[in-house]
């Protein structure tokens, strides 16, 4: 997994068409990674909080990738 290029933190916020925050909890996001070789990954799900925000840390993405490797 040393070849994975992953940011330290990703923050996503739900907004409406007028760019006003939507305060909706439990909206799920997946991170789709594209591999140069072998298989792509679908990491997640990561759920929004009551403010409509999801913060995904590098350690969370690495843990999801490791779980995919371990499951074969």
C-alpha cells in the first residue's frame, strides 16, 4: 500500500443548489480509487454528521484499503 497517494484529510459538506449548507445526517459517501495496476478500490462508506459534513482521514482510507487486501 506504499504506492497509494492519499491526502491527509478530505472534508465534504452537503449544500443545496444555492450553495447553502444542508444539515442532513447519514448521507453515505464512497471513495473510488483508480489503480495503475491490479484492482480499483471502493472505500467506505463514510457518513455525514448532523451538520451534513463528513471528514475522511488518511488513516480511515488506509484501514479500508487494508481490509480490502485482507479479504482477498
